[in-house]
C-alpha cells in the first residue's frame, strides 16, 4: 500500500526531488565553505581564502578528496571535524543524515521526505525506504566503527593514544565514504597521502575493505542481508558484485603488468608488498582517493586504465561516484550481444530492459563529454600536459580524489572548473538519474516507420 501511494504521488512530487537534492548539496557546500573560512578552522588562526575553503567543502561534500591545501597541515582540529562532518553528509546523503533527527525525535517522515530519501539512494521505488535508511545508518556506523578500531590498533602505537584514535576514526569514515581525505601530511611533505604506510598489511587491507563496502551500494547490502544466497539475489545485485570483482581483478593485474619493474612505483617493493600495493591501487581508483605509490610516476598504460577505472567508479546508491559499475556492465553486455548477433541483452537469465540500455548510453555520453570539456578547459588555462589535465578532470568527475600533483598548483579558474566537475560528478549524475531515468514515460502517440542507418 505504501508503494502504491508513493507511485500515485510521484508524478506530482518527482519534479521537486532533483531540485531538493541539487540545492541541498549546494547549501551544504556553501555553509561548509563559510565555516572553513573562519580563523578557528585554520591551524595558523588566519582566515582561509574563500576559494580554498569552497574547494575543500565541495571536495568533502562530494566525497572526492582533491585538495588545494594540505588537510593535515592547514586545518585545525575544528576544521578537520568540519571536513569529517561534510564527508559523512556527502557519503550518506543529507536526507539520510537528516533522518537521524527524525528517528531520535520519533517524528513521522513525510511522503515527500521519503521520496527525496529514495532519490538520494538511487531508488525508483519508495516502498520500505525508512527501513532501508535505518539499515544504512546502522550498517554505516558499525562498519566505520569496526574500521576505526582496526586502524587505531596501528595508529595508536605510532601517534599516541589521542591522536591515534582520531586518525583511526577520520580515515575509517573517509575510506568508507570513498572520500580519500587523509591526515598524513607534514610541513615538509604536505600531500604524501598513505605512501608511508604502503607496506603495512593491516592499514591497507582495512582501508580496502571499507572502500569496497562503501562502494557496493546500500541496496546491495539490504539484498544480500535478506537473501543470503547469490542465486536468490536480484539482477542488480548480481551485476554489481560481478562487475566489482571483475574491475578489481582487472585493475590489479594491469597495475602489476605495467608497474612491476617501475622503480618509481612498484619496483621499489619486494614481491609481497608489490601485490599489496597493486591491490590497493586497484581498489582506491574506485573513487576512494588514497594512494600508496606516486601516481605521477605511473606509466602511460597505467594512467590510461586509471582514468577508465575512475570514470566507471562505484555502484549505484553507494558513497562512490563515476558512471557506476552497472552502467559499464550494461554497455559491455550490449556490445557482447551485438557481436553475437542477438537482438536482446541478457544477464543471469534475465533480459535487460531497453530503457536501462538507453540510460546507460546517456550517462556514458554525458560523463564523457563533461570530462573531455573539463580537461580541455583546464589545459587551455594551465601550462600542463593534456594527460595530466584529463587525469585531474576524471578524478574530479568520478569523485575519486587521486591526483598527479597538478591540483594544488592550479589557477583560480581551473579550480572553479574542478569544483563544478566534482559537483556534477556527485550531484549532477544523481539528479540526472532522478529527473530523467526515473521519470514516468508515456508510450508515444505516433510511431514512425523503422529505417536502417549505416553504423561503422
């Protein structure tokens, strides 16, 4: 009954959901920037320039991780807490976070709020959205808490008790939300990320687990929790799990192949640590933003595949960005069907609807054009190689946050471009999905005759 009521009112409320999402994220970024500008937010007690504060707030709210100033060095404890809050809001969605207050106050969540919450989680059906949101919030804090404990076991002996606990909590939240913000920088090396921990199995494996779990998608969690068997899972969940495993293995193998003997990346490690660093590289490019090797020293083939993995990103309804694994999987399945001469696209004994294929193509074109335009604009402003500009642009769109070292040196205009890219990668894709992909479509009143065109 709840689902029926939702669908009846969706025509009237659906047009407002994209606006609520877009404006909500924009206000979150603006408020975050104004707070980060305050002297109390900076370690030196000075006012942070608005563009740096805006860039940091956008990067945190869009769970990207690109920075123009060192998170560890520039910001005070208060500023880091603000960044962590923005990361959590950006990862879960502001409506999911706002639902906590409703649960605590035992306030009834309105129909419109349910609709926006479902849109924020990339769901076309509002049935059971409150129950799913409860699961999301509960699961998030359990997973982040477990990750924080494991990381603290390593950080406390190194940094001391108070700072070690803080480091564990911050990096657990940042990893699960696929944000990529870290507190490892020093005044001598402000942007070192996790390079100093490249050979630590506990830190690497914990962060990888958090990143993967955050990137699977909240719907996948719920489906796996309810079904407990791969055969009983919904088609969406099967595609997500299969595509995620395939992309992780592909990135792992490719990195080993082209970086094994590169002395500036994997070549400096022994065999076990080469495997660990390659696995971490494959996982973090799924929109996480950490790095344990120098990305600026990657070989050409590794840079190309890095851009591909960043562009695909995580899964729908997750903390990750990109065009999403399901989109990439549907496109690949469509190509395979065409090669095999089939007229339909299928997976796991189910036929994929033509509407889903059209949505995948639309998202591919929109993301590809945005990344290309952004990279060209930055290259036209900066005196930098195009491949570096493309790497930064794709990293921003995919809300990944890894960098070849170009972002901190960019001019104001280029930083604004990256802010727009981050916003579009996180909010633009989400609102596009709500406004276009989930819109009610009426059958055409007039159907034209079929005609073939020459392709290829």
